[in-house]
């Protein structure tokens, strides 16, 4: 299993094929992934425990345990953990193949401090980075 530490928590890659990626995500409270979109990849989020919002071009959607929520390309989106949370991210393509390059990051991930979103680079610059 491939485990990677991110600003928002831990990603454990459970499966990757040419059509599907399945990740187990352990999200830290008040952390957020990058604001991004995909050209071909569809993201399906499944909350296992916790409180997570998906912000997108379409508004904010609060995830509900055991109710999948899909983000279709090219929708700009970001997940935000309102408390320590666990979710599954299933990424898949209807056409073509899964590609690590199928992401367009507009704003990097970061932390919510005093109700303000602060990016990873800004946290580093301010000496507030505690991974």
C-alpha cells in the first residue's frame, strides 16, 4: 500500500488500474486539499466517519456517511475536513486512462486558522507548518 502524508492528512492508495484509483483518506480537522479540477477523472467521495464539505463551482455540499457524492470534470472542487474524518475517494474515467497528470491545481491545499484558509506555502513562510 502506498501511503503519502499531505497537508490535509494521509492518503493510502488501495488500488490503481488504468481506469480506477481507490484511496483511503485520513483527514485532519480544519485542513483542506488544493482547489483543483480534472480533465477526465471523475471523483466519487464516500464519507466513512467525520464531517467533510466539498466546495465546488456548484456550491458547498456536506458529505453524509455512506452516501457517495460525485464531482464530474471539469468541475473545480476542494474538500475541507471540519473535524478529523475518514473517507474513500474513488477516481475513475469513462474514456481514456487514469493519469497522474490529470489535475489542474489553482490553489494549493492548506489549513483553516481563525476561519481563514491559509495555503501550505504561506504556512511555511509564517513558520506555522506542523505536519
